[in-house]
C-alpha cells in the first residue's frame, strides 16, 4: 500500500480565505490520520496575478493554525523544488510529449482571433462559444494547418500555446471520496490551454505533473474545480500515469450566512466579520483586511471551527483538540452539501477555547493586548490570577482588556444611570462608613470582605443586594466583571477606598 501523501497547493495571489485554510486542514488531518505526509506546494505559474509577500503570508497563516507541512518551499524534502515557477523546464517536455502522441496540439491564435471566434460562432443555443471540438478546426492550430505551415510559424517565432485535444464523445468517469462516482461528457469540455506562450504551464498541466512527480495519493480541493476534473483525468491517462492517479475529494463550499452562494470578502465587509486567517494588506490598493488572528481568535478555536464546517464526528462533542481531530477525522463524515458560515458559532468556539485554556498559556497572548493599552507595570503572577478570574467572560482575546482593566487602574467612567434612580442619603452614608470599615478588616480575602459588608448592611438596615450594584459601579465602572468581593480582594484596601470616594464625589455633584 502506498504511503499517504496529500498536498495543499495555493496560489500566492492575496489573502488566505478560510475556505483555503479548511482545504489545507482536511488535507493535513487526512494525512496525519493515516500516518502520512502533508506537502505545501506553491502554484505561482500565473505571473500576472502573482503578489509579492503572499507566499510568506500563506506560510505564516498555516504556521499560526498549527498546520505544519512535512515538505514545502520552507521545509525542503525529496521532491523539491516546491514552487512551480522553479519547475518550469520540466512541464514543457510533458506538453510536447502529449503533442507527439496526438493528445494535444499547438495553437497560434491571437487574442483578436479568439474574440472573433466567440463572436462568429455565438448563437442563442451557444451564447459563449469555447475553443473545442466544434471550433478548433476553424482556428489557427496544428490540427487545421499543414506541418509545413506550422513549421513556418514556429521558425518565424510566432507565439503559441499548447492545448489538450479533448475526445469528442466519451463519458469520463471517476470516483470522488465525498460524492461517489461522477460522470462527465467530454463533448461538453473545451480544449484547455496546458502550456502558455511564455512557457509557463497552466494549472491543468502543472497539477497533474506535480502530483505525479511528488507521489501525491489523495488530492483535496474545492468543488469549484469539478468542471476541470475531466481534463485532469484525461491528462493522467494520456501521460500513461492512470495507475498512479490520486484519489480525489472535491470539498463542499463554505456558504454565506444566508446560505445562498459562496462566502466572500464582501460578505465579511457587509456583516462585520473576517474571512481571512490573518490580516492581509493588499500591496496595490493598501486595503487592510482583518484576519481571525488579529480579531482575537485562538488558532485552536479557529481550526476547530473550520473542521466542523463540513465535517462531523458523529458524536455530540464539538470541542476538539488538533490531536483529537487527527484521530477522529474520516472522509465518510465530510458532507456533500455546502456549510453555512455562522460567525456567532465561530465566536462560541473561541469562547469555549478561552475558558478551557490554562491561564498561563493565555498570558503571552493577553499581555501584549494590555501593554498596547498602556497597562505595562504588571506582576506576572497577579496577571495570571486576573486572567483566571475573567476568562469565562471573554469571547475574543481583545475582551481581556475591557474585562480586566479595572484590576489595574480606576475606571475612567461610571455608569451612574444603573444606580441613580435608587440612590439616597442612607446608601451614601453606608459607603462612607464602609470605606472606613475596609481598613479594619483583619483577613483580607473575599469571604471576609463579603461577611463584613453584609454585617454592616444589616446594621444600616439596608438589604445587601441593593448595595452590591453601587459597589460594583464604584470599583469597575459598569455592570460587569467577576464577584465584586473578589475584585475588592485583588485591588486592595487603598484602591477600594479611593474608588468609593471618587464615586461619592461624582454622584454627589
């Protein structure tokens, strides 16, 4: 049995959409589940769309997600190089071999020729004519011209491409790991370009040659590539490699939240959520597109959420570590239908992961967030304790600032509306006494502070419950945060007294 080898083969043309990350994740999980190899291959043959910095960005995204390639441009292996632009010379020999066998042909048509063909053969029944079995004989190629004419064009240096010659009437059948047996009629498929005029291969040729040479056993890609599958099947056959063809898995789309159509960047802009793994700044427009990382997602939560967008373990469990995903992942449970993206559910995954992640593990992620807000003088042990107190209330990492800032500095604003309607002189008097009383508490801990608070409330003949909200507003500034007596314990006597005094001054005015 062949060793399982999968690959993720993105084009360095911009930000990495979460659909692309999911393709990489499923490829990775499948390979690791079977004890195999996961390969990163950069498909950079389209130089017109190439974007500087995009390759490193892809690598950085995968590293952040914990999807480590066993081989790739930055992880050399036995099948290097892993950039298609560095493999350019080998593609031509296979394209020429196809021509010699009669499975491909030279086409010398200009852009004007192609446009003229589309206009000339347009009809109500065929509004978008293709370069195919019907039109090829009317075009400028080695099928319609004599050998002498073709040689003359080549000697003159006339630019040409190499196109596959699709069979005229054949049902092309292949087995998809998700969708089962798929049938395609060759008559409906056009003669795709395999080698461009600049000598670069198109995706169609390069993906087949590279998968063969790199011994890829299973190929995962989005369902939008299904129409191209017949071309690739025939190339495997024409090159004599049919016995080595990988098993295919065409993954379902990630859909808009409404469920109609593929999730796009515009949907994220419209509804206020990211669709890229990490921040991506377009080098041409300067537009910055927010990523899940920068929005405050943990990588573990991000891949957990992505795994569940199209796959289910068959159990009620929804929270999985990467190791659990590797152990439980199977293609039998990947859905055929598209998976609707739900940002609220994505945040739920992140909240669960934050809650269950050790506070010391969260420390290096939270500390920079607080430092950016100029909370810099922090005792590490104190900060870890604060993280433990507030993490249950944090959905995104950036929430740690709003949920913990009062542990480090007095509130800059007070939600007076929350208490003003029920505020009176008796309560003001209580807190004047309470401020003094705080300095008399011998054992400074939350239970002792709470007990004394309730005793004093009884003496003043006020229900303790009516006093806790004002006390919270004094210490925190709003109606949030952990238990108010825990906050008291953490910030200390002096801070409690200063905040009570400030509140009384403000509400008194």
